[in-house]
């Protein structure tokens, strides 16, 4: 623990609030809340934790705290801070897919009604979320018929100018032309707000009273205007898809399911007893046994900030601190919000269906190419940053050598394109210049042959390129010595030097040319796991080729030394028995019955294979 942390831990307050954990670069990596900041923050640096928390603590270099008045306020602030900073170790929505909100721009002198994808703390009033984009635009049009709000914005709205067409036809009160004061316009804005809060009955009653009064006073034109507005209000009340606050049939169904480092939340929107829409969202940085916390995070991020929420949210698991979350949502919406976990009936059946949909979506995603591409893309970018490369490596090659005491020595070249194996580009090499064990020289031979083939292809203008497609990153299976040998040969050849490293298996150390000290990446990092997959694939490819050559060589050498067994008989024996071990296990009569064989050759072979001269020959393949 550094001095900054130690000093700050001593001065933590005994009050509710939020804490922001930072890494060495000052990036916020985690945001949390606490009833008592002193006790909560200090707990991270005492005792043992689960693996995810241990990884978090390893990266904490500093932290900040924010004091608030209550635990409920801490919960709301935590949600807002997570949205703002997207910390790596918090549970986050993976995509930007959201249902829309209606936004009244109360931070403007003459507010407008707009569509917004997220509710922000910008002084505006938000209503939603709405499950239908098409429906929300229709509602906006109907509202504009009833409430003459301005629709222009930015450079278009300039006070003191002439009224536009909307002003002339009565769809706007033309505040730009000074035809309405701020106070009069504010009355219209408040009426819009009342309607969007589900209080359209008050508006209808008000218009009915105004229409009746105007008629009694013989102001028939005014009465007609109130009549037209009344019809529009009544139409809005019928057509608005998300009329909240009445009826047992209006509620949302939420189900969460988690697996690996991903989770899915599925929502069914039920209005007047019918499922009118559904949608799903991905969450990242989830962990096992955290469904309640996942549900809490999602609800706060999805519903937080809106003034129009369902009175009832049915969940397959209650959100963590459900009562406090319900209080926060009730406060922001202006009506009571409750969470329930249905145990029977129609809601339970619908919730089971919601959960089944969430599980299906998660299973499909975890198996999908999109998932693998996402992992590979992140791993490559992390690797670029870790290795200080100018660009993300597209083609990565890894090399390994395999042999037994210098015999049957082979090299392998494995290629990954955009983080994924490309088996069609794998190549293997028989070492031609060595007769004894020397991994350094073998690597030099393989690298030289690979690059000379590539240079020849480019000179000949071959398309598409095979060896001529040089790697962005070259990885050597081994340590400092193997890396130095390869760099020396590349220098001798005067070729364009790629980014090059070696990966030593024992401690997973990464060596760089010209640097004595290795680098270690976190064991759980995607970038190290990518290098490990690459190295393991090169090793597998090399040892498989080596065993093929060794097996053929041992069988051939043992049979070549038997008197009376020539090429034709050797070929027939291998085809009949399949291996030297099976030939050795066969009896004399069985050998004589094989194609191309006779009793004399079978007796000679049997005697040789069971004599001291053949002892141990061919057994090396079991080593």
C-alpha cells in the first residue's frame, strides 16, 4: 500500500457517500457506495476477498470520496457516477441500446419536447422510457396539435425574428416573434408535463369547465377552441401507449441471467394486460452469484432519471437493497414503485417466459462469432498498449522447435489473423542444417527460410501473398536466448524488423530485444491469454509433426536392418499391421501370412525382433 492510500484511509469520514477507486494513471476503475465510508473503504485493504475484488485491489493506487446526506442519495449518486465514468470493475450495460424518453428542455427559456435516448442530469424533465420509437413520435405529433410548443432549435430560434409557418397556422405561439411571454408559455409547458405524468384527466376536466363557461358567456369561438383541445386531449388519453398509473394490467417484467463475464436482462412491457413490446440488454463485468446486484444496477441505469415509470416491476430476483431502490424510483417518478417476485398465476408464467428468453439470448451470444471477435479485438488492443506498438497487430506469427536429443528436429510457424487462428497459413519445417541439438540455430534456420520465401514471393509479384505477407508481431516460444538468436539472424538478413518478443513458459515472462528485464502481464488479462493460445498452438503443431516423423523413422530404421526385408515387404508389413509394435507382437505364422512375405523372411524377421540386437528400437516414441 502506498503512502497516499495509507494517509487517506486514516482520514476517512464516518458518513454515507460514494468512493471512486483509481489506478496509477488516475483512471477511475470502480465506483461504490457506503453507509459508512470509513468502514467500507478500509475493508478493501483488510482480509481476503473473492478473485474479482482481489484483482481490483491490486490496481488501486488512489481514491476519492463524496459525502451525501443518506444511503438513498448515495445509491442515486453511485448510479450517476457509474454512467459517467464507466469503470472497468463495475457492472455496466455493454451496449447503448435504450428505449427513448420524452424530454422537456426546462433549461431553455421556451422549452421544447424532444426524443432522448438517455435521461441525463441536465436540467430537463424526462418521461419514459417508452418501448416504441414509432409510437413516441406519434405521441409527439398529437401533443403538438394540442399544445403549441415551439419545435425549432439552435440557430433557427432567434428572438426578434418574424414568425414561421407554424406560428401562422397556430401550431406554435411564436415566442421568437414576441407573441407570448415566458409566464404564459410556462403554463403550456406545465400542461404538457401534467399530461405526460398521466394526469390527463385533470386537463380534460379543466377544458370541459372552460368550454362550458365560454358557452355560457356566449364566447362561442373560445368555446370551440376549448372543444377542439378537449377532443385532442381525449384522443391522446386513448392513443398514448404508456398511460401509467391506472389498471392492474400495466407493469414491466424483468429477468436476469448471467454466465462467464456476461449477463442479459430481458424486459417484457405489459400494458392493459397485453405484452406490447420486449427488449434485451447485455451487462458486462458480471460475476457468479451476483444476480441481485445485476438487477439493481440495470434498474438504476435504465429507469433512473425518468418521471414516467410503471408502478409495479416484476423481477425473477429482487434487486439488491430493493426497498431503497424502490424509494429512489418513487421519488423520481412521483408515485409509489414496488418490486415483486410473482409466485403463481399469469405474471409468474410470463416471468418464466421472460427468463427463458434471457437465457436463450445469452447462450446464443456466448457461442456467437460476435462474442469471439469482441474478445479478440479487446485482447489485440490490450496487447498493442502493453507492447507499445504503433498499431494493432493484424497478423501474429509464433515459432517453436521440437526434437528428441537433436533427432527428427522440426520447426513450426503458427499464424493468427485478427486474434483468431488461421490454420491454412500454418507451416512446418524440417531442420536441414543441423545434426545435433541446438534450438537457437534451428530457430535461425526457420526464420531465415520463412523470410527468404517471403522476399522471393514479393520479387516475383505473387498474388495472393503467402510467406510474402510478413507479420506485424513475431512471437518466439522461449526466453532471452531464443529471442537474441532470431534478432541476430534478422539483422544479418537486413529485412524490415517486425515487433518481436519471446514468451517463456515457466513464469509467462515476455522478453524484448535489447532489454534485460522481462515484462509480466496479469494472468487474467485477455492479452496474455491470447499469447498463451498462440504459443500453445505453435507447440502443438511442432510436436505433432515431430512425432509423425519420429514414428515413421523408427519403424523404417528397425525394419531396414532385418535381412531379407526390402522396400516392398516393409511397405506390405506396415500396411497389414499398422505399427512396429504390432509387428513385434505377431507370431511367426502370422508374419508369414502377410502379403509379400514367406516362411524364410518371417522367421528371419521374428528372430531379429526378439533378439538383443532389436532391444529398445522403436520404443523412443513412448518417451
